[in-house]
C-alpha cells in the first residue's frame, strides 16, 4: 500500500511542477495527499453478512474522502455486526440505531425502509459492538418499516436493489457511518 501512495505522491509532485507550481507547491500537494491517506473517517467498523465496509484508498488519497461500500451483494435479510475502534473515544453510549434507505432515482430516499432500534431507553438494552444481529429478527431490538409500523418479519429487502445503511452510535462523542451495498 505504501508503494502506491509513494507513486501517487511522486505523480502529484510531477504534475504540480509541470503546471508551474514549483517545488513548494508540489511538496504541499504531496503532503496533503499523504494526510488524506492517513485520515480516519470513522471509528466504526461495519460488516454485513461478514463483509467489511471498505473505502477506495486511492480516491480517499486524492480527494480526501471515499464512501464506505460492501463489495459483494448481501442477502435480503443481512446480518449486521459493528466494532468500535478506540472505544474510549465514544464515552458513554446511550443509543444505537441502524436505518436502511433504498436507492430512488439518482439518489437515496430520505425515508428509511427499515429502522432497527430498541424501545427501551436503557443504555444496556442497546445494540452492542462485536455482536451479530440477524436483521430479520434482531434479538432485543425492534424493527420499524417505512410507514412507522412494527415489521414483525424484521428487515426484508428487495433482491437486486441498491441500499444505504446508516449506523448511528449516540454517545458523548457520537458518530454516524454510511455504508452503500446491493442485495443478491
């Protein structure tokens, strides 16, 4: 990985020199790209059906951001798992929710197809890291459908569709991660 970062930095420096930016401009561009490659966008690691959400590292290095995606299609009732990197960063966790949005025309709907949450406000009742949750019937959690009603069958996605999952961990330092995926 470091080899392609070095190649990207060298290429950016060469392009900057050719554009007349000078050595200082090339060094600044190369340093900014290196900072982009090392930046942590999320302290959450999210998996669906055992596949980890990843970012395109080249795009992240060049532009500073790359969306999280699941590379292979997942089932219509996937299993969700999340891990917290540097748990001390979050502090006291008071709520964890997951919402799934269907792709609509050129963007994603602003209405969640499904929301997984706990009806109990007790922090101990929230979804826990390092635990697998079968979204067809997540243990201890409730599932609400698009119309705000309980979904007794849990999450049942349409096959061959594109979706975005948002996982929100509300804590002293809250975080929300967006993951894009398709179904089988």
